[in-house]
């Protein structure tokens, strides 16, 4: 399996930052929630899955699905925010974890 893992990791050409919405204790002792960086500089590769342009009134909404490939050792959960090359995506579903890697379906939403 080491050969399969190194073959997949050879294709990683980007770096990702993974954030998760978690409970925290504020400096004043109060409970709260905020986005916490769970992983940074994670090697990965992106592949575009689906592009969807929808006109909503005056705005042209652009939604596209992306599949991210990364190490199976990195903890990713549905709802995590993933930033790759300055673009922010949301982890849409639970990742598909394999021995050599994992695949995470991401959603990017924006307006033209």
C-alpha cells in the first residue's frame, strides 16, 4: 500500500487549510462558537465535478462541485470550511476514505 499512497500523493499540487466550527471558551470565561483552524498546509489536489449557473433575479449564481484528494490521515468532517489557493469551499458530505487517500466533495458558491 505504501507504493499506492506515494503514487497518489505525487499528484498533490495545492495546499489546503481546514477550519471547523467548534465550541470555545472566550477569554472572559463565556462559552461560544467560532471557526477554528484544524489543519494547515495540507497537500491536496482538486478536480472539478459539476458546474451550475442559475439566474436568480438580478444575480447570476454560480455553484460548482469539486472533489478534493488528500491524505487519509487528515480529519475532515461534513460542514468543514476548506480554503485552497484563496478560494473557500464547504465540505458537502462525509469524506470517502480509502487506504491510500480520501476524497472529499466540496461546494463553491459565488455570484458573477
